């Protein structure tokens, strides 16, 4: 059995330091932090522990009630979803700006819930600011806690109080080890819409404004008896164009998401076709040695329902060929065509991910591998500068991805073109769709 952890939700208006406190509580720099309102828009989940008790912390977007921003209403909805599952609420305010009209509006909203609410007045970085917190008692929600999310001042006292009143975790049956999928792609290709379609709920804020998702965000999904962790990431742009900006940190988050995933789901905009940006992102997954699946999204605009004309080329066959032509190193990756808007083609994507991750952990016996490599050498011997490549022994050294060591007379003789030939021979015998294969040549120390 495992335990479903109690949930602590952080809410507040923009730029009061919610993400800073979130990072402090989980003891990691997960949420993007910058002195710009609205950096966090989706809700972020992470595990924390205090006094031996584990709980889930949820960071939400800044809530404003009189805002014409087209995303403001969606941010409020995201906060409502988080509050519905909360066991405790940290209502964050800013001591340096005093009680704000948005603080009053939020206090009125929270007054109607039964969940314990803690007024946490942030940026009380030194005792001299503690005298300013008294005005927050006018919000009428009880005790006020001065803290500094940046420096940690007062956080321990707050956590002592919160954790003491949290319920115990609820037991639930253990599931199989989850499959971690990093959903990556250029801005505005539909990554968050795809997550929402998979989960059947408005888990992510979706908009036509590029860059809506700022952090790498985890969502759990179950399908065909498998448990998936979907890591939605900010759209990746060329690093040189974004140095020193919020997007620079978003790219780092996305790359770290790829590093901790089992499979990278590279989302391509079916309306635009394959771009140079798509190729750069796909190569990040390849270089990281991760399983990979392509999801060509917005395909409803390319192949509309019967009776309606197709908007423009290419068709599925042409798109597949384009991806293979421009990304030959990723020719093993399955290509699925989806429409997040219509919730179409979702099962083939997850089926492809399951297969890719299964192959990612493939192991070949030493006997089978040696026979395969020797047959390949016999069929096509390799010689360079008058010296023939000899492989005395082969073995698989690791999985995830499958990696094979060849003990040779001279490792430098294994040219990349011949290495590709050997990999193709392995794939001919064992297709291993969705996963890269690695080969390394080592010196056998045998005398000729």
C-alpha cells in the first residue's frame, strides 16, 4: 500500500512571492521566480516534508478579480480546482505593500470554505517589518504569520502549526512504476491542450498566446493499467535569443524535464509542418538518450471530417517522410497524428509511448548479441588503412537506452558509418521502435 498525501495550497495575488515560498517549502528551485507579475500561470505540484510528515504543496497563479487579461479567468479557475482538493490554504500577502483590494476580494472568497486558512504575510525579511503585519488582521481570517520566503524567516513556525493540523495520508493501492513523459515542443504547438485532452480536465491553462506555460508541470494519468506522469513544459526557443529572460529559465526547465523523463513526446504543429525549431528540440531528446515519440498535433485542420475539404498539404505519408528525411537519427521514433482540440488520436500516442518505454528497457542476451555482431561482420567486413576491424566479444552494458560494448582489436577503427550499420542490424533483428541504441568500442587488450 502507498499513501495519498495531504495537500497544502498557496494562493494570493500576483507578485507576492508564492513561487519563492513554494520553492522554500519543497527545498528545490522548481517554480520560475522573477520580479514580474504573472510568471506562474498553471498550478504546480511538489512533495514536501516537515517534522517527519510528508505533504503535497501546490503553487497557483496570481489571482486578481478585476483584470481584463484574457488568462485571468482561467487562472482563477485553476486556483478553484486547487482549493477544492486542499487540506490547508496558505493565503499569501505582501507586507511591503499592505492590504490590497485584491487581498480583500480573495479573503471574501476564502471566508466561505471550511478548509483551514493561514494568512501568511511575506517579505517580512527582518523584525522591523513585523509591526506592519497587524493591518492584515482586518481580513478577518484569524492569526497572521509574518515570513520571508526568500530568507526562510518565520517559515519553520508556520510549518509547525500547519503540519500539526494536517490529516493523515489516505492509504491507496500501489500502482506499477509510473512512465514519465516530457511533453516538449516549440511555443504554441498545443502541448498544454494535449495534456488537458489526455486528462479530460482543464489541468493546464490553454491560450493562443505563446509562452503561457512557464514551468515544467506534472500531471498523473492512468491508461491501460499503466500510470503516466505527464511533464508539460514551456515552449523551447533557440537559447541564444532568450539569454537573461524568463524564457531562458523555461528552456532550462524543459531540458531538465527531458533529463528526468523516460520518453520525450515531441509535439509538432500539423498546420505549420516540421520546422528548424522542431528539429532542434527532437535532437535534445536524442542527445539525452531518451525514448521518443512524435505527436503531430492540430491534424483536424489537415484532415477534417468527411465532406469537408482538406486545408493544405502535406498528408500523413508526406509528413512522416519529411520527419524521417530531416531527422534520420530519430527514424526509430513512432509518429502519431492527433488533435488535442477534438481529443482525437490520443490512444495511439499513449500506446506508442508504452511500446517505446518497454523497448527503452530492452535487454539482449550476450550469446544472441555475439552471434548477431559476428554475422554482421561476416556479411560486411570493415577495413580502414589496411587494417581490418575485429570484434572479439560483445555484451550489453546497460539499458535505458540499450547500450552495447564491443571489445575490438582497435576501437578507433569503428567508424560512425559502420556503427550505424551495426545498429541497423540490431534493429533488423529486434525493431525496438521508440528507443535509441548506443554502441561503444573498447580495447580488448588481445595481442594480434
